[in-house]
């Protein structure tokens, strides 16, 4: 059984660029999500890095149904069921923890672990993962790194979600790789933009990112 089912992978791919969020104030959750949808982004990765994260997931699921909510920085087993019960579509983690993957499988929760080496790819695949989060994608070496590392596994039809150091400037290079399902960007709605309630700028940044991605993907 795939840890990230094909239909969920397709929804993520259809959504284009994924906006990566870290929300500090629950009151900002819905306006941010609405701004992203206005700009054409319908998939997010909301990081579990603040006390506001869990209630923010709940608010976005309830009030912005157009948004496909992915949850990031899942590090503990109990977080898996909790975010699933809140209505999250999928989860990801920065690294590969076999216990978290197994917990996701047991709960029927679509999940993509983080990888950065060939050994981690092989372990993830052995656990049933064929969609993998490449992290930190930029510092590792960018698209050239993925080209080299992914080559021996091309026949496995793995799909990658690069995140960390991805920017509007590097978007075209990532989009040219057929094994990249999507990319994640924190520049679209960074902490400062959110804290200062610059929601029009967030909507604009989302629209620019989506336009560029669609131009590359055709």
C-alpha cells in the first residue's frame, strides 16, 4: 500500500506550488489561506512549530474549504492522528522516521517523509513511500543534486517534493524535472508578511508563483 495514495498525489500536483506557512497567531490563519486561494494556490504545508499551528489547521479546514491542508514538521506519533482528525489532507516531515511512517500507515493518513540521501530513499521506499520530501533542497545542491541522486531510482517512478531554499528564481529549474511533483515555498507567505497582515502582497506573490509554475509545466 502506498503511504501517499495516487489520488492525493494528483491533488497536490494539480495544486501547483505549495505555500509553506508558519503561523504564530490563530487570527491570521483564515486571512492567509484566503489570500493564497485568491492568488491561485490551493495547497499549503502548515508547520507544527508554534502553539497556533493546531488551531490554525482547524480554522482553515472549517472556513477555507478550497484549501488542501498539508501539515509539516510532524515529529511525534501522536501528531499523526491529531492532524488527521482535524481534517488535514496529508502530512510531511523534515526527516525520515520509520515509526512516524508506520503510524501514518496505521491511521490511513497520507504522508511523505523527508529525505536527503540515497540510503534514505531506499529506506523510505521499503516502507511504502513513493512520494518523498527533498529537504533542504537548496543547500543540498538544488536540481542538479536531485538529478544525480534520483537517477539510480528512475525505474521506481518516485516523485519528489523539494522544499528548503526553493525560491522564485530557482522555480524554473525545479519545474523542468519530471520527477518533481511540486515545490514548496516559504517566500510566498513568510512570517513577516503574515505578521504585518500584508495579505494583498501574499495573494500577489501566490499568483506570480503559480503563473511561473504553469508556464514551465505547460
